[in-house]
C-alpha cells in the first residue's frame, strides 16, 4: 500500500514549468531515492510534495489528498522536510532546536524522545547546550534530521543530505539513515547526488531528466542499469 502516491504532477515557479507529469510512490517503511543531474527537478519534486510550489495533478498521502495544502498543513499531516542547507535555527541551542521539532506534539514523551535521539546521534548529546551555529556541517545535518524526526512524522523528505559534507561524515550519516529505515521503519524520500550511497540505502528509485521520470526500478536494478552507471556511477 502506498504511503505517498504522486500521480501526473506538473509544477514549477511562476509561469515556468519544471516538472512535467511525474508519477511515483513511496510505500510504508520504504526508502526511495530520486536521482538526476543538477536542474533535473529533484528539489522541485520535494517542494511539490511539501506544498511549497504551485502544482497540478494528484498527491495522496496516507489516504488523503494533500495537493494544494499549505506547507504547515502538509507537515501536520505527517511529512517532515529536511531541505538543502539544513535549516537549523543557528542562535538556538541543539536541545532547543530539537524541542522546536516537537512543538506540534501534545504527548508527554518529548523528553524520552530527546534521550533517544541523543543516543542515536551521540555528538548532539555532547553538544546539547551549544548554539546550533557552532556545530560542524555534519553535526548540523544530524541535528536537522533529528529535529525533523522529533515530530514523529510518517515520511521524511531529505534534500541532498550529503551536501557539503566530508566523505567519511557522509558515509556515517548514511549508515545512520539506513539503521533508522531498517530497524525503526522510518519511511524516506531522498534526493541525493552521491548515487552509490543512495542506492545502497534505498529500496527503489527513480531517475529524473528535465522534469520527467525516465527510469525507475529497484535499487539493485538501477545500480546495474548501464545508463545509470555511465551517467552517475562513473562506470
């Protein structure tokens, strides 16, 4: 059963169309990756799901139509978006950033979840009283992801999580994302330039070219696809 179902969606900015009738799904518990060159429409796809751009077509999330809803309504429905640049609040401490992520919640388990994320991301626990602006790029990315998950979303959208990170930091981050997906069932839709790591993490994927999906399949199938190998894997 699809958690997210995007059907024949077109959209862009102002009068300019970036997406041209794309369709894809994310099932419950899946990690799905969107691949493509710069300018292919990957970030725009995530923004369409999040309600950040004008789009037409059909987007159904958890059985409800969300196309046309405002970003805060999409977030309230259970979709968390971690954008490029991370979006942490630099003047707030690590812990205050995490509590901002839990702000919409009305349960009493926020402190327990804080302790949980400090265990998953130990460096955040060590820096909990520091301003987010004093963290390294990798630590800020960890914070952005943990803050998104503090809201207990049903789906997390990750836009270039490796952007600007050193290779060893990127590998560690993707190991953690893989653990969250495999052991905790966190559903993910990921846009990523590091195609090798993305396909290692993902169950399935889609390749975008100029706003159109041109290839789709399992992560294994995409990794062995000759066109994908030539364009993205340097084979």
